[in-house]
C-alpha cells in the first residue's frame, strides 16, 4: 500500500466549544494509497497540527508502505523530536497513525476490533459525563449505568455535597465518577477524597495539574478514592514512567492526542503488567472504542464529543451500551467536500 497523499482539515462543527477544544482539539487526517484505499483518523492541533501533517509528516510518508504502521510511527516520532514529544506535534501524529490503522483494517477487510483480536458487535457499557447534578441525573434516567460529574469549578465542600446528593438519589446500582479537570491543589483533593470515601465513587479524575506528578504520586498513596488521569499526557513512554511512579490507579489516554492507536495498544499492555486500569478519554468514539472492545478486561467507554457530527457512521449509545461495528477499518466515513 504505497502512500500517495496525506491531507488534513479542520471541519466546521456547529456547537463546537469556542475555546481550545474547538480551536485545537480535533483535525481530520486523510491518507490515500496507490491501491485506491483511503484511511481516516482524527488528531488534534488545529491549524498548527494541519501544517505538521501536510509538511513534515506528509513529506516523510509519501512513497512509503502504509502497512508497516508501527515503524512509520517511530519515524514520525523521531522526525518531530526537536519540537514534539508532547502537545500539538503528537496530536498531529495521532491523527496520521489512526488513518494508517484505518488502512490496515480496510486492507484486511476487517474492523479494527478484529485486527486487535476482539469481536465486532459486542456490547460495551458506556458512561455519560455531565456538568451538573441535574444533567447527570437525566443521563442516568436515559439508561446509563455509570455517570461522571464535573466538579472542578466547585470548592471542596460543594463537590462533596453534590456527589453525596447524587449517590443518595441514584442509589447503589449506578457507578459514579468525579472529574476536577486539574483545578485543585493536593490538600483540597485529599479533603474531597476523604469526604466522599463512603460514597463508592469509582474514581476522582485529574484533581491536580497534569504536570504535578510528585503531587499525584503522594495523593495516589493516601487517597481513599482511586485517582484517575492521563488524558493530557502523550506517548506510551511517558505513561510507562507514570505507571512506574504510581501516579494514578486509572489511566485515561486520549487516542486522538497521545500518539494514536499504536501508543494506546502499548499502554494497555503496560497497564496489564503494572496491574492498573485503562479507561480511555472519550472512549465511545470509534478511535478508541475498537481497542476497548478488544483489549480491555473491564470495558467502559466515555461519551464522545457531541459536536463532531461530521463523523459519519459513529455508533450510537443506546440504553447505556455501545457496539463497535463490523465495517472494515474504523467503519466511519466523511463527506468528500471536506477536502475540497
């Protein structure tokens, strides 16, 4: 499968957040081959990510065999080392890597879940992230057996009170998680964790800034609630260092940012050896869903970005469950005029 063209665009999306998530959070990558196959992937980086894809990465990949995905990932990573390793460059690499995996599945005539050793069509439980107790309660009424509340804008006592109200309302059958989005310090995070210790909260997500690994290491040792994080980290090599230090109990790589499916597969293998859990960020989107279905011993998929309606064929969550499809590759398609 000789690569003939590498392109990237940032589709307009009605309802996209007018902040970094809308400006930098997603780009669509397309890789064409001489065989007539086209692979698609979603990465990040906005205009800067598009530039990296269409100059540095495109120049590297055109003329190469698309089938050696893992070797191409190493080439892309090494080429971007001077300004990469984290951030926008790795977000761009992620989109290309996912497009190459899409080609791998299409060339084999199999969905990615089967390429990874799993089965298409199996039902995966999903959870919905909400910004208020009312929204989360509505989500549970829609059939979600697991919900997550954003609590980062609250002080410690308010966060504890809202989570307690949710548990009392939902009862013991619904799994509840909390996400503080890097908003607290170590002292407040531990106070909240101790305040919700009796509520059977599945995890407290990103209570500290992503780069405070020493703080996470201490917090993970003392918190009575499992600590989750990692959606804003990059590459399997970094996740291995984090696992070695024990900074989280649950790791949440974002496959569209952390380096793509090549890196997510490595992270799953590492997690098994370290005895920790992986629960990818936005796991119900097809880019991570296939890996969750094939590799996760306790699968759980987070709801995706609702504004990305330009991804055609994305499986819907129905009564709290989602199923990866059986079409080749990731099983999604895109309007041709996106690339005009």
